[in-house]
C-alpha cells in the first residue's frame, strides 16, 4: 500500500506497493487527508515519462537507491561477501533488493527488504536482510535508520549504508558548514548542479569543520523565507553527508557513517545499524526548520532548570590553589553563580597539557584532603560542583600508559600514532581499557558529590576504528548515567568538534566553541542554534580580552552575547572591579528571571538588509513575551540605518518594548537617539513591529542592545 505520515503541516508519502524497493513520493507540505485511492492517483501522477536511451520503466526515487533499480548515482547500500567470486554476484556493491514486509503504526513505519536470490528456489550464499525504520515526530521531523543483517554463509564486508531522501527540482541551492578551532559552524553556500556534493569527516568525531546540517532549498532562502529541506546525521564519529543531482532530473540528500575498508565485517547472523538521519522540511526558511528541530529535541531530551555556572579554565588554567579557588568561588557566589566547575589540572602530576591524562586520581600534593574542602565550601556558598574530565584520552607521561601502552588506539603499527595536543586516544573498545576508565570515573563520582562532568575530547583519532571508539564512548556515558541518574554531562571536544544529536542523546549541554570572543560567538551561536536549542548551548562571559583572539570587548557586549543560551562565566572574577561585578549581578539576575523564556521559546533570526547588523531573539511559545538582541558585527552600510523588524510576534497583540541595560549602554555615534529611547520605551502592535519595525540607536561596531518585549 501507499503510506502517508502527517504531522505539523508536513506530509511524507511512501509507495510500498508490490515487491519493489519502496519509493518516496513526497516529503514536504501537508497534502491533507488522502485515502488509498487518492494516494494511488497521486503516485501515478508523479511517475515520470520514460526517456529515450534509458531503463524501460519509470525511474523513481527509491528509499534505498541501487544500480539494480536503474540508479547510476551513489548507492544507498554497498558492500560484498568476502571470498565470493564477483561473477556470481553481478556487480558486487549493488545487491538487488525486494520488499518482504511493511509495518505501519501511527507515525512509524518499518520496512523489511531482502536480497533476491540468484536462482529461484536455491539457498542464497550472499543473502542480506535490510530493515528501515521511519518515524515522524509531532513536530513533522522525519528520522530514518537502516540496518543490514548478513544471512549469507560468508562474512559480509559493509562499505556504506546511507539513509536518503529526495528533494524536488526547485531545491537548487545548498547550505552546509565548515570551520576550524575555535571558529566553528561557518556557513557556505553553492548551487546544486549535476553531480555529487560530499562532505566527509575522518576525525573520529564530526570535527570543527563538520558539515553539521545539510540544507537544500529554493535559491536565496534565508532565516525567515524560502522552502528548505534540512538533514543532520545523529552520529559522533566519522561520517558522510552528501547531495546529488542527476541528469535524469532526480535530486536527493543522503548521509551515513563513513566506514573504512574492513571496519564493519558481519559474520553470519550479525547486524549493523546505521545512525539516525534527522530531516525536516520548512516553508519559512531556516527559522521554520529550527522550530521543528528544537521541538523534536526538546521532546526527546527535556531538561531541568539550567544553572548559571562558572568554569575555572580561563580563570586559573593549571594553577590549582585551594585559597585562590576558594576566593574565586566566593566571588562567583556573590554575583549569583549556581554551579562551580573545576577544569583541567586537578589530577596527579597534571601541571600542563603534556602529562597525566588517563590517571583520573586527585593530586595529593595540590589537594592533601582531596577535593572535599573545596566542594564543601562550594556547597556552603549555595552552589553545586562540577569537574572536568577527558576519559577518551591518555598522555604518554602517565601511569596508565606506562602500565598499558597497548591500550593506545592505533592502526596496529609498532609506532604510536601522530600525537595531537601532546596526547593519544585510549582504545575504549578494549574491554580492559574501558573497565579502567569506568572504574576511575565511578570512584570519583562515588567519593565526591559531583553534579556535572565537563567531558572533553581534545584530538582527532588518526588511527584505529572510529566506529568502535564512538560506540564505546556512548557505552561509557550510558554506564555512568545509569550509575548516577542525576549526573549532567557536557559534550566538549576541544570546543565544538562534537556537536551532534547522537551525543545529545546522552548529554545535557554542548560547548559550541573554545572561544569566548563575543564577536566570534555571535556567528557561532547564530548557526549552531539552527539545530541545537539554546538551553543545550553553553555561552560564557569571558575576560575583557579573549584568550583565543586577543581581541577586547566591552562588558555590555560580552554580557549581551552570553545571555542567550545556557549561561556561564569563564573569567577570574577576583580581578573584576566592583562596577563590573555589579553589572554581572544585574545580568545574572536577568538570566535567572528570563531563563524559562530563553530555554523554551521559539528562536528568531532576522534577514537584515545590512549584513553588518543582526537580530536574534526568543519569542515565548504563546507569544506573550520576547527577548531580542540587536547586534552590529561591523560598521553599518548606512549612517541612518533602517528600522529593525521583529519577526515572530503575534500580529494582534500589543507589546511594550524596553531596552535592557547590561553594564553600560552600548556605544553609539549619534547627535540624538530615537524618540522612543528618550521616553524609556514604546508600545506597538506585533504587526507594526514585524512589518515596519523600530528605529535603533546608531550602534557602533561590535555592540549589542538587548530588548525585552511584553504583551500589554
């Protein structure tokens, strides 16, 4: 039959008639209530003509594209049975599949496919069974996962198993992302021409240059306009995202784990399961896509109240001194911090970044009473306690390496892999190494009341199996959370090199970048938030001069930047002036008052005619309140800049708009402010604010103005 999944204005139609591999007929705007007769008419209306010099049946977009069905592009399934002559297989990497079974329950579909035996009635030595799970969420998000089981008599070596979705011919522009440390998720666009656009990651993690989110859309789509289809692979290891347009007129996007030769070998009866491909359609640009994806993740990973935190890294680095850290904790508590996180440097012998990883034991020389004295003081100040760890890594100068050099993840060579940040990866797929790390971390969590782990991962793997390492890391996180159900974990990977929905199935926060430079953070936040809801995104108030860029920003700009997300501080507050501390207290109070809105509302990003000026904000789900930030990332094009329009508001509600002072007001260059500023605010309808907008003070570059809107 033809299956029709519908939710939140989205339809997904799959033609599973007969025994052919099912074809995706439509993924996009809701088609309304359709019975089987109407669906059959729809499917027939979409069947293409048969062109000259082509296969002799209509070429439709199968959910697993294969050469055997006439598809000459990238196949959805590739691999071979070892030791089997190619002559008995035909083309060894494109098995012929047929539909064996379909199960449909609500918004879930499950398809079972099997290989067609080479001889009717004969046992098939190369038999495979593939299953496809398709789910549509209440938000209209479609995710699919594939599995392949070897039912043949020889080992099946899997090359790739990619989930795919077609996109219509009008989706001719692609957006994905690249970057570096510490400048992640920088957008890049280009046309989708005939051929394949592929983004491979061989980092053993998605990487600072991760494609992150692959978006195909109508040319010129933006934050608030255009029809788009976006896909993300929920996987924390090596991966491939791709888009392909064929001269036949078909276009599709696909993604899957990037599997190295021999990495996944399935003995008889063994199964490989792919990561989820998470996809959504939007008729309202990138913000419409983000609203669906945010609602989906929030339904899967609801979070509690996001505590304002202080992380000690850029405050003290490796200089762990109880008296100094106690003063820092006391100052943090005085401005309203609710969680104190002790970063790198607490382990035995850890005086710099070249030693002691893998020895997760508190340094007795720095901490003669263990961490108890510091934690007791932190708790006495009303804060809970968090700790930095890097469980997947090991230093050559460490007790564990000296005892077990064979635990280093490598390609099997006699020499160690290339070092990276003076460290190696620990092979967590080795049961002994896994047990060692789990035992040490469990001992820490048993001895100390640790509410939060900042879980770092500071290098590419450069050897060994990224597939097995990623699965082992997941198992380690899952085991610790099972032992300590209230434990929160942050995913940090030398900043933002592991930001994905796979790791977010088992963590509560991601660190989008190691930079606390507010100008860099504006862009990183703007695009990371297109997939990840703000409450999962760590944003910290850094020192006046950024560690990663050497650039200085005023306190008001840094405070405005750090408000939108899971807020924190990474600055030696004992060096701040009383005026600065007072400003931080106001900011911290605002964060606590507004975090329910900031962490549950709808993300809004505007398409401004001047790229030097940006608007982003959060509108409450009921549209009764909103918080926006107007940001100048460079000198504006015009001297008198056009009014800022505020999208996402309810057109029939009336809002009181007021500016929020964080420290000093942002710097301006003007002879007089707009009249509404003089009067301390203005009251306008959502329709006026969205269509005509509101004039702004003439902000100088690298300034931000926060505005609070409340329905009256």
